[in-house]
């Protein structure tokens, strides 16, 4: 990793175990080795890729132990873990018994952010079950529109270690944090933070909804300026109430309705701020139009309001909110309009990998032929189907756990026609799109919002979305 030469007496000669190779483990091992630590990497896997990664680290003088991620190396004084390693692993039980602290890469980045004599950039942090990446990207776009040096980093795929130790300096960082990362980041204290929403997810990792929510709530600990919460999701406000924040830190809500004092919301198609204005009991500041948010689906407007709240907490002027939202281009596979064929809109929301995300996607359209299914990851679908039934013109089911959705449809939407695509080969998505086209009529939306993970049939949700888009293009060519 390129960047500044940094030293730290804290790590010189310290015996540190890095748990896990990969996108966080390898940079952590390199950084710690560069700081003078005696680094051992442990990894569960012992495949060809792991051996190649190990060889690169061993050439630097790092010890790598493959195929045994459960045994605590002798003399370990600190563990730095990949965020996905579950808290109940034997390695961490051994660490607890030996009194060895466990940090994640986010914790390491937080503690190293002032190395090299540089003033640390404040962090504006975002977490939540859904919408994190989009909100952080919107936030970075708004901050850039205000003329600030910034980057979208963290769980979004850009290493926080690179951001805090690299050559480039920043005025502020827009930081996406997963529940895993927050679990292993006990010292993190953001300038301001937002929890966008809470719904059951990753419960196999956290053990319970309560533990999952508690880890999300860590993002509010020690906030200095604002704790941003979702007015429509009481659980997020509860987390604010439970947080230990700095004196003067405010609770700021965002809502798709008319905002009250200390809230941002929507009035007559305008995003407005009643939190960061003088005399917020009576005054409001226009920030942007709903049409400035693309796509302007309800959950995406909520993302924009959360991003605006964090930016306004940092002192960004109203005009930069509008300019930043206008400049923002969403990532692929997030309610992306693919094409119109015979009067039917085809929309790719392959990123909707859980029921909460699919519910938000379905709420954005009035008359839908829904393509759904994949790996359920323990999810149930009754609530999703019950809430969305009135919008469904038809449903096409794919993937390993499609029967779970079919059963929920039979209970809560028995009148909706359902087509079951049992095939799992490369032509399965084309078959699904063709069936959806048969069920749809002019004015409808064929929506890929699977509510499930993709790995039963595809390498990832991106490949699933690509297959959908290719199938729509083939459909369009056939109908031309």
C-alpha cells in the first residue's frame, strides 16, 4: 500500500495476529508490519488464492498460518480481525480468556488516523440494513459540491486504512459501516452519524435482532454534532436515545412527510430542512426538489434526506445539497431502469437481496410483475407479500428457495398469477423475463427485486442483474 511513511511506538515489536486474508486483512497486515509489529496472519482457508496471498506477505516478513483460523498464536497481544469473522469463533474465545483485545480494520484505521502528524479528517458515518452505499455516495457528492476534499470509504469497498494513511488528505470522510465493522470498532467516535433503518439481517452472525441493533447503534456513540435517525423507523430513534454522545449533540430526524422542528422532510415535492436553520420552530430551508433525486423512489428520497442531514450537520450550504444530488449517479443494479419494451418498464434492483430492500423497491411502483427468489438466508416472506399484494399483477419465481415465496403468495395474494421457473442454467433469467413479459401489460413494471441472495445461481447480485438486463435486451430485439 502506498502512502506516507509512519511510525508508532505503540506497535513497535508488538505481537499482532491478523485474522483473515482478503480485502481488509491484507492491508491491515501490511500496515502493522510497516509500523514495526510482529505480525502473524491466520486464515481458515488453504486454497490456491490464499497460498498466493500468503506468499506475498511472507516475502515481507509476515508469518502466515493457513487452514487454522481458530487457534490463538502464542504470545499474541492484539487481534485485528476481518469484519466478517463471527464473534463466536474459538479464536476470539481464546483471546477473551487470555485478555487479548480484538479490533476490526475500522478500529485500527480510527486509532491510526492521526499518525504522521496530520490532522485527522472528521468521519460522517452511515449504517442501516439497506441504503448505506447509496447514501454514502450521495453524501460524498454533496460534500464535493461544497468544495470539500472527501471520499466515500469503508464498507463501500474503499479501505479506511488507505484513506487515513494514504498520500491524499481530506477535509471530511463519508464512511459506510456494516454491523460487522461496528461490532469490532469500540473506540470509533464519528462527528455525526445516521442509522437509516433496521430490519432483521445477518442474525446468524449476531445471534439475535437485539444484538444486531446494538451493533448498529454503536455508530452513535460519542457523536459530536448530530445523530440522524429515521422518523418512520422507531427503532433507529430508540438507538439515539440509548447512545452516549458528547454534550450538545442533537437528534435530527428525516421523514418522507412534512418535517417537524429538528427534522428534514418533504413538502410539495421539495426537500426541506427544519434542523439546521435559525428559529427551526418557524423556519425551513429549501434544499432540493424531489426530481433532483434519481431515481426518485421513496426509499431513495429517504437516502437523500439522510445524506443531506449529515452534510448540513457539517455546515454544508443548501445549494451544495441540490448540486450534489443532481451530480450523483447511482450504482448499477439499484432500481435501475433497463428499457421499455411494448409499453412495459423493466427495472433491475438485483441489489434488493433481503425482504426489507425488496419491500422498498416494490413500494416505488404501482402495477408490478415481480421477479423474485434465490437464497432466502433464513428470511420469511409473509409480511413482504402482504404489504405488496395490491401492487402485484403477476410474479415469476426463480432460485433455490422460491417455494417459500410461493407459499407466502398463496396465503396473502392467492389471486395473483405465479409462474415457477425451475431451471437454474444460464437460460433461466431469459425464461423468467419472457414469462414476466407474458404476464405484463402496457403501463406495468417488470421488477427484478429478488428479496434473496444470488449465490445459488449467480456469482453475485451484479451478475444476476447483468443477466436480467441481457434478457431484457434480447426480449426487446425479438419484439422489434
